[in-house]
């Protein structure tokens, strides 16, 4: 699965959050970045080039800081220009049909402000409906929104957790399943194992065995559970 | 009450809908237009000038065709640039606090497509949450959204109804009240009366008397109803 991260950020080069996110994924070959503010500082899009780019990817991510409850204007200009009706509508050529659309958004306010009665009064899911509607119209699967709240206040441990979650959001082909999440972790650890020194491999193998055995046990329990349910239904 | 209509439309001069809406209000002194695409074709806003403009109005309307479930990009650029945090946030200078924010949007699809299970899957109210959230943050009252669906298919009668509704949306200071709606109609008819020929005034006076008497009767019934309710509560 190939992933394209389309970034809208008027101050991209000065953003610590964006620099961190970039460092999180720079070793992954299946992920490419498109920084709109760099490629198109005049908002003047090469429509054909960008349409050709989009069709090469299975997962498309819009990544941006939240400005007035939406992306910075340049992403809207990209949508207005590149996502032409013919190209995008599922009931026309539907060139995005079957792909996935994800949102990575960074918030200056704490995430708990985004609730009924909170300072922001609306949830992130409510605010993002225009993107969900776009995905629906294009026949794309809309992924759960990935919010990063107040990055600058994160502890080192919080940043490591963010790194893992973000890499999974870009590359895990079944984001919504706990089972697939586990398999993804096993894969990642096996990749890391190839690059560590021999003396550390024994420790890593024990960890891998433990996770694999947990995974098998859980699989078995799920199977037993499904048998019990089947009997109840008879 | 003064109203500013901020229009975002990349093809403003060719739009029949926008030409119609302009003709609907051009005689009203208390309504001004700002066509963003004309004033700022390069998206390069004069922030101070636009902030000074905003504070002169009590009602601010964003008017635009719906592009990807939002306004064309130029309005977002206006928001990102002109509505600075200091100027806008209710808990900072709050220069828009107490004003009203309205949305006039034109749709290419029938309005009944904008529903759960409809072609568009989301309602206009859901899609417009980012504007509602902006109003909330600025301490502005968010007006009911004014949607115009498939203008080109409207009959002449439909257009006349639209004209009256639109004028009311721009100038009626109490949009949500039936009583105020009636008073607004009476005012409008009295204004028209001043500009018609003497021989038609008699007919107009009969009409005005009839509406005034309906209004008085309704007022009386409402009063009686409130008396009955008061007794029931005792």
C-alpha cells in the first residue's frame, strides 16, 4: 500500500510539529510527502500533474494545522482546482474510488475543549464533516481522524507514542482492527530486529515470542467465543 | 442595522444567481457588498482595512456557491488572514462580539440530496459546522443558514419568493420570530406604497389594512393564550 501525505502549512519550515512528523516517517519507502506551500506558493496548481500523482496512491492523507476549524486556504484551493468533478465524482470517472482519505490535524487547544459545552463547542468529527462528505462523494473510505493536540507540551514518552501511532496511521492497511494493529506491531518489531546488534537480538526474540504467543492466545479465545455464540443462536 | 455581504465566487461576473441576488438588494442602503474575487484577485488581503470594514456592520453574511462542502478557497484565505486571533477571539479583543454571522450558499444539487442516505449523505447544517464554530469563538450569533438550491430551475414565482426571503435575511433584525417577520412585511409594503402611482394606493391601503388587522388579531390571540397558560400554572 502506498500513502501520499498532502501537507498544507503556511509556515511549514518553522513548524516543530511538522518537522517531528517528517522525521517519524522519512525511512518508510511507501510514504511520500507533498508540501503544497512549497510546490505551489502562488496557489497555481498543475491540475493534470496532481491528478496523475493522486492515482498512484491507495491512501491519501490531508495533514494540516487547524485554522478556523478547517485546513489552511491552500488545501481548499487544491481541492477546488485539482479535484475536478469528472476526475473525482464516484458516478463520473471516479478516479479516487476505493482509495482511503485520512486527516492528520494539529490543534493549539487541548482536545477536551472540542466538545458540547467545551470552549470549542463542537467535536473534531463534527468540524471535519466537509472532508467526510468529500470522501463519500469520491467513493473513498474515510479513516478515523488523527488529531495531535498541543504537541509542544508532549513528554518524551508522549512523543514516542505519537511516533508509533502516526507510523501506523500512514502504513497499517487495516486501521480499524485490533488484530491487524497487533500484526502491524509484530511486523515493525521484526523490521527493527534486522537492524540491531547480535547481542540485543536474544532479548528482542523473547519479546517477539511473547507478543506472538499473546496474539495466538487471543485468536484462540476469539474462535472459542464464536463457537459459543453459534451454539446460542441454534 | 447595517449588513455586509462578503461574496466568494471565482466566476462572479458570469453567475446568474449572483446577478439575481445583487439585483434583489441594490436599492437597500443598509446593505453593502464585498466581492473578494474582485477586490483581491491575488488573495493578498489588506488586513487592517478589512478589519476596520467589519466593525462597521452588525450583520455579516458569507455568500458563496458550495465547492467541496465549503466556500471557495478565497473566503478561507480571508478568514485565515483577516480574522486574526487578537481581533476575533471573544476572550481577546472580541471585535465581532455580539454581531451576527449568516451564510447564503447556492447548491448545484437538489436540497433533498443533503440528508442521511441521500446522495450527499450530510445535511447543510452538518457541513457548515466550521462556520458555526467560528461564530461561537467570536461571540457572534449564528443565523439559520440560507440555502438556494438549483436556482436555474426556479419558476418566476419561485424567484419572487426567493427575492423576498433574501431581502428579509439581509435586513430583518429578528429573523427567528414570526411576529417580527410580519412587521418586516408591513414595513416593506409601506416603503413600496411611497413609490406607486396614486390610483394604485387605494388598493395597497386595503392590503395594508388587512395585514395590519390580521397582525392585531394574532397579537390579541397570543395575549389571551398567555393568560390561559398563566391560570393553568397557578
